[in-house]
């Protein structure tokens, strides 16, 4: 196999998105569309991956800064796709073999299909191989004009005659090129067209004139080469990404009540016999074990959920970890750093942040537990609040094993409630409570007889 180099075009403005955000950073099925393309490129283990950026290049560069394998080339101004590829000449100086050109706005292409293109290109020894597709609605795309069997040229929609517009075979914008002579050819492309741009597809006619061999490969699944130019197209592609993910999960034993309303990001993993009810959103790098039940309206982001966990309706769970047999919700909010150990239970209107709840401990109603370490078999009464913020710093609360916190208590951190201690209902705990002790802070109750009727007379 020849050396492989990948170039991804992403310098265009994406005018039709009407967005402040660079087009290729818009999310398709939960992941920025360019990430899909980079993943596909990397799957082929190329010698280099170069991204051509231009419009909002700084935003793009910083969004992709975790990819140390990428080289960036800035195209400024953006004079068309041929010009974009030409800007990589210096970066690719001395390279030989095959150059694969991808578009940052065509995210559904699979590594398998791309591999087929490369194999075909290299075994035919062509100067260029164009990936094409036959579609029902070719409008907007470049059309493949053939003379006999062979591709003669590509004509852009805007420049096409009505006869050419009737052609349903389109240019996917994905090509394999022999690097030998490629940049020299690109320099010979003119901008004589409706947009006054240097069109990369024009290299095909140029090669044919020069008698170099150009091949095509027709992709069978046209979804793979869908380009995104507008938000309507973005939504359509997102739907396909989701459908593929849901199909993969169901094949692996996950029950999805209503796939059309179930949003699972591509990097999420879910174990068998877990049930996803309608309207759930599982995002980022979340992992969910087997035998879980996730009820409607739940959103889980970057979290680890073990086996047999039940998440009741309308919970939001972010960067948290739930051990086996935990039950949460409905209406619970688990924020960054919530750790629920085996059999712990969190009920309705309970918020946890940076808090560990021990094995079998419960906070069933209306509580805020922040920056707290809570032992095993602890009972947190309704309305309990850890007052973790003193206006300047966040402070820790420790509640040891078997403690009982009565309803409507405030724990003024930093503070510790010892093993097995009781906090009476409505207590404001300002000092540590020793193990086994009872803490009460409210004054003695006073009853005023006949008060109501005396008030009403007045
Ligand atoms: C392009 C092809 C068309 C094909 C279609 C497939 C050209 C002239 N036309 O049209 O034949 O059917 O893709 O989706 O190539 N870009 C740059 N620099 C530029 C211009 C564009 O980097 O100066 C990038 C864009 O960011 C985008 C890609 O190149 O990622 C394609 O550009 P776009 O303007 O979307 O081309 P299409 O009109 O879709
Ligand atoms: Ca496009």
C-alpha cells in the first residue's frame, strides 16, 4: 500500500448555517461534525492528517487542540476548494502516495467506505478517483458528466445547464488523488464559473484532457455522503447518527421504548437488559451497566452508572457515579462529583454536588447536599441543607455511618456529625456532634392559650 495522507477541508464560512459558530463545530448526533470526520480519517492510520481552516480559524483550532495528530493550514482568503487544497502544498512537501480529500461538513462517511475508495484508487493506479452517488434529489451538488463509461468532468449545480441538472449522479466531494503532479495541476485551474472560485472538481476535466486516468466509485449508502450546509440538513444528519446508535444498542440487548425520542451520543455504552423510556438523553462519555431502567425525561451527561440502577423521571445527572442497585428521582439533580454507593437512594427534589452518599444511605426528599462525605446507612431528613458556602470558600460536611439527620436541619460547614449521632428536627448544627449524641438547637416550645380567638376579636 502507498503512503496515505488525509486533507480535511474546513475553511469555508458556512454562510447558510447563519451562525457565529464555525459550521464544522455544530453537533451532528451530539458530536461536532468535524470530529466524526477526524475519527474516520484516523481509522485508516494515515501518515498525516491536515485540516484546512480559514473562517474563524482560532475557534476551530482551540476546539480541536486535543488532537495532537492534526496539522493545521490556514487558507486566507477562501477562494474555493481547489485553492484550499493547494494551500496544503508546503505542509505536504516531499510526500508521495495517496492523498484522500475529505470535507469537514460530510460527517457520516464510514471508514469502511473510505477504505473501498482507497483500495479501488490504488489498484487501478488512477491519478484521481471520485466518490459519487446516485441520488433522488441532486440539487446543490456537482453533477458527474460522463462520456461513455468514463467520467469526463464535474459541473457545479450553479454552472450546470438544465440538461446537466437532470443528472442524478453527484460528486460527494470525497476523492483519492495520486500526489504525483497534483499540486501542479491545481495551479492550472481557473476561476471561470458562477462563483468566481477555484473549483477542485475541475481537476477531473484537466486530468482527462492530459490523458491521465480518472476513476469513480459509486457509494451504495447515499446517507454516508450527505453534506451539511444548513440547519435543516444538520437535523437530518443528526437523526441518522441517532438512529444508527440506537440500532447498535438494541442489537446489543438494550430496550428502547421509542427510538425516535431517545438521544444517545455515539461514545455512550449501555449494558444489556437496560430499558430506556421515551425522551431520555444520554450524553458525552456516559457508561450505563446492565439491567437498569431510565425513565422519561432523564438527562445523563459524562457519568458512570453501574448495574440495576433505576433513574426515575426527570432527573439531571452530570459527571456523577452511581453504584449498583442505586435508585434516584424523580426530579433529582446530581451535579459534578456526586458519588452514590451501592443501594443508596435519592428521592425527589434532592440536589447533590461533590458529595459521596454511602452504602444504603437515603436522602428521599427536598435536600441540598454539597461538598459532603456521608457514610453508610445514614438517613437525611426532608429539607436538610449543607450550608457549604460561607460567602468566600466552600467547606466540607462529614456525616458518619448510621447518623440520623432530622428534617429541616442546616449543617453549617465545616462540621462533622459523628457515628450514630442524631440531629433533632429543625436544628442548626454549628458545632461538631459527637458519636452517639443528640444535637438540638431550637428553643423550648411555648403555647399561648386562646391566642387565635383573641386575635379575631381584635
Ligand atoms: C462541494 C463540491 C460539489 C460537491 C459537494 C459535495 C466544489 C466546488 N463543489 O460543493 O461538487 O457535490 O461539495 O458536498 O468543490 N472549503 C474550504 N475553502 C474554500 C471553500 C470551501 O475549505 O475556499 C471547504 C468548506 O468549508 C467545506 C468544503 O470545502 O468543508 C466544501 O465546500 P462547500 O462550499 O460546502 O462546497 P459545496 O457547495 O457543498
Ligand atoms: Ca458542502
